[in-house]
C-alpha cells in the first residue's frame, strides 16, 4: 500500500536558514524542533570554558594561556557554525553516540549500512542527516526543498560517493526518540515521483529564464539599431555618390570651358592680340593671386568670356584683313624698286 502525499508530509524537514546547518542536522535527525541556536551556543560556551580551565592548569601567566585567550572560539562562530564537539555533546543528551564511519573500529564490525539507523555527514562547514524511517532511507539535507528517498541499493553507493567528495561520515548509535514519521512509515511505504531540488535552484532557473527573455528583447533592439545604422550608411553612401557625380559634372563643364577658351585663342590671327590677351590674363591672375582658388577661376573665366565676345564683335565689323594689307604693301614696294632701277639704267 502506497501513500504518496501524507506519508512524505509526516517527515520533519528543516530547510536551510543562514548557516544554522548544525541545528537543522540535529533536528532532522531527531525529527522535531529539539535544538535552537541558543541551546547550541550554550553548549559551545560550556566547551570553551572547559578548555580554558584545562589551559589554566599550566599557569595563567604562561604564553600558551594568553595566546588561547586571544584566539576565537573553536566551537562556534558568528555565522552560526558549530563544531563536531557541540553536536556530539548535544546528542549525548539523548543517549546517542557518534562513530566515524571509515574508522578501523567500525569497519572491523563489517556492518551493512542498511542495518544502521542514521548517519551524519559533514563537509567543511555543512552538516546534514541521512536517516532510516520505517523501512526506507531518506536524505534530509537542509539544502533540499524536501526529503529525498534513497533505495537500499543506492545507500552504500551514496555513502561511498560522499566519502569520495571529501565528506566525513558519522554513524549514529543509540535509540532515537519516537516520531510520527517512524510510526506511519513503519506500516506504509512511500514512492517519490519527483526528486526534490536544491533550494534556490527553481529561482535560479526562473531568473535565468527572465534573463534569456531580456537578452532576447535586447537582441531585437540591437538588430533594429543595426538595421537603422545600415540604412544610415546606405543613405550616406548614396549622398556621397551624388556629390561625386556633381563634382564630375563640374569638372566636365570646366574642361569644356577651357577647351572653348583654347579654340577662341587659336582663332585669333594677330600675335599682338594674343600677347595682349596673355598679358591681360597675367595681370588678372597677378591681381587675384591673393584670392581663393575658386574665386580666381571665376574671375578669369568671366574676363575671358568678355574678351572672346569683344573678339567676335571685331570680326563682325567691315575691315581689311591685316594679311591683305601686308601683301599690298609688299607689292607697292616691289614696283617702286623696279621703277628706280629703270631710271638708273636710262641715265
């Protein structure tokens, strides 16, 4: 016959509070609120006083005694830790004794662990109880959310694992006080469908879940920010391309303008006009050399435009080409030289 709720609920299980694991260990072993921190502190102070009296026997003025008085208590501290001596003295009140599990004395007895009544385990400053209730074993560690059922087969493996991890294991010898769980589980066995978790493990999972959700939200925001940055980069790239096109068009216009200037200059047949234009261009450049490059180019282009217009205006007026004038002059000179030669021959 199995009862999966009432029978497990009948087991007394103190959960961890602060560093009072020694208190939880004793009360879970005895299956009731038998000890308080005040009770254990009283036992610790009693042990300290006994140790002080033994040290005083060697002389209260000795260096060893003064050193002992300056040292903190080895049986308790402010965090709630209590030594094995405190736990041992507390159990003596109930006629219970502690025997080291891996001692030669105990190992020589060749006792099967499932035939014992309880074990107390210690690692560094943590204490917890493994106890048999009815015909079943339970891990009553105060760091768990509830009692953990241990099978007879697994008990020896569990104790060996604890020893491998560095735990000190003590066997409880003596008659434990009667308790409700012992009576109920003596006639009813239990099955445990779900093992208890470590205290804080559920909160840690909930917290990690919340953090993962928060990270997911942050990733979404980050992705949106990255998209915005990409769009901004593309916009800047397009604007730079447009600026480059505008610059290329401006360079092309300047090149066309300069070529027009060159063609206008080549159409001038008079070297004097070309010299005048060059001299005036140098004058304009020298007068604008202190200006910015953009302004200098603008003034020079405007001046050249005006001079090209003036040149075209002169071409449109009726006038004798200078080449014809020079040709006529050379012919008249030739005829005069012939007449002079004829007169000399007649003479």
